[in-house]
């Protein structure tokens, strides 16, 4: 498999190739920016070096989800374990950031409101496409919403788990009705970082729904197998949910 969202190279701290005034152009660039941002903060918690698969909380909830048979699109089991390990490392980065005294207070987050979060995450154009109208002046007065925001550490560190799950459900609704975008993929990844283990059963249900949607969309006519970036993003979330959150019946076959 080609490099997927969640993999890091040795030059992640080199920001010379990126214009930081523009939104990241890919999942890889987003994750590198997150690591660059994280290097500004001290290590203030103990790093958990255990492999994620050694300490997973396996939910007893099971359903009739069928893992797709297109195994030629699936990452190898070795790559899947690396993806899960990278995800566990980023969760530790998030914990360190939350404990840092240098946390940024730049961003004002919306209240628990679907339309405001749509503006905040994905911007005015997506909002107009999805809701069929311009946002109101009241909705836009407190937020920079023309292009939306990438889920940087300085943003997702402000989310507690209940709010993160609520926003994840908003994104699932937009995904189901409007298709998948790279911007949403970055938000799915950032929101999953906010979810702890052991994971409540109602949250596990949301995670499993995300996997179902990813696998269904990957099979759809909207996805070309030549679109490596998109296929890799759609593969990432089943891997995280199965390997890290313990939903082993959702493991991608390879």
C-alpha cells in the first residue's frame, strides 16, 4: 500500500515545504502539521509504549456488518497494526498538549449546534451545498467560516468526549447524505482522537456506523480505485475502530 493517512515520515518537523497560511492539501500534510504543532509543547505525561492491540476494550456489541471482499484494496495486516500504533501515539500527543500550560486559546468553538459546526468545520460552500441556503448573519458573526477549519490540536484539545461524539455524528450525517471529502476525513480522524477507552457502548455504535459508511462508500461509483488518497482515508477508519477500539469483527482482510 502507498502511504496512508496516519503514517509519518522522518522529516515531519520540517515545515519548509508547506505554506502554513493555507489549509492542508492532503491527509498526510495535515498530520505532519499536527506533529509540527505538537513539537512546541513539552512532554508532561508518561508515554504509553504498549502496543494498542495488547490493551483493547472489546465491545460485546455485534451486528451484521459485512467486511468487504475487495481485499486488493485493503492494507496489509502489518500496515494496519502500524496505523493503529500511529493513532495511539497521536492520542498521547493530544494528552500531552492538553496538559501543557502553553495551550492556545485562539479558537472559539460553536455551541452544540449542527449548522454552526458545519460552518466551523467545512465552511460556507459546503454549508450552502448541504442545506441549500446561505448561513444567516447570526450564524456567521462569531466564526471565520469561508473555508472552515482544519482539526488542529489547538482545536480538538478543547473537545470533551461527549461533544466530540456529537460532532462526529454531525459529520456522519453529512457523509451519508453528501458523500465523503478529504476535509471530512481529517475531521473524522481528529474526533476519533478525542474518544477514550474503555469506550461506552453508545459511542461504539457510532464508531461502527462510521466503519459501515466507509466500506459502503468505498464500494460506490463515487470512488475510483485509482484515487489512492481517498481509498487510504476510507481504509483508515475501519483499521482504527477494529485494531485500536477493539471491534475485531470489523478487521479488514488482506
